[in-house]
């Protein structure tokens, strides 16, 4: 409220101003929801994109790469069918929620980095020792 209300006329003027504001806002809302695509766009604003955390590309459902989307479905399903097979409903729900959150850290870059580290470690332990040249023989 910008101006203080001192008498009945000020009150009537303020009521009229608020009614006009209500009409303007209802027209704006009708324009915003005039088509299915506008309704969908408005609904998608309820799920904002969260900022990247520790190098994770994105935390939104539709902004993950293919491996991240697959892990969102496969990780809870696999855990509940194997490790937590005979658990109750609450444990399975908790595992599902936690694995959904953990799937944000699974991306093509993360899996590729782990694969490269494992390959380097494997190559490090499987290196063959160099053999002596053939022209050196024992006893000569």
C-alpha cells in the first residue's frame, strides 16, 4: 500500500484499484494457460534445473545423458531384486530413493573415467619384463 488511508474516500479508491489489479492479473493468467503447451511449460517451471555439483553435468531428469537415465531405472530395480530381495516395503522405498539420488553421479564421463583408471591399473600389473636379446647366450 503506497498511500495511507485517511478517510472513506481513500478506502473506496484503494478498493477500486485492487479490483482493477485483480482483473488485470486474471487476464494475464488466462493468457498464460490458453494452450496445452503453455500449461506444460508452466508445469515444467515447477521442476527447476539445479546447479552442477562437483562436476556432475546436471541434476535434472531430462538433462541427464543416456547412461544417467538408464541408471535411474536400472540401479533401484537391480538393488531391489538382488541385495534387498527379501526386504520390506520401507527398505525398498528407501533404497529406491537413495539410488535415484546416486544416479545423478553416474554419467558417461564418470564411467569413462573409471574405465580408463581400471584399464591403466590392469596394464600396469600385466606389463611383461623385457627379455634379454637373442644374441646374448649363457656360457659364451
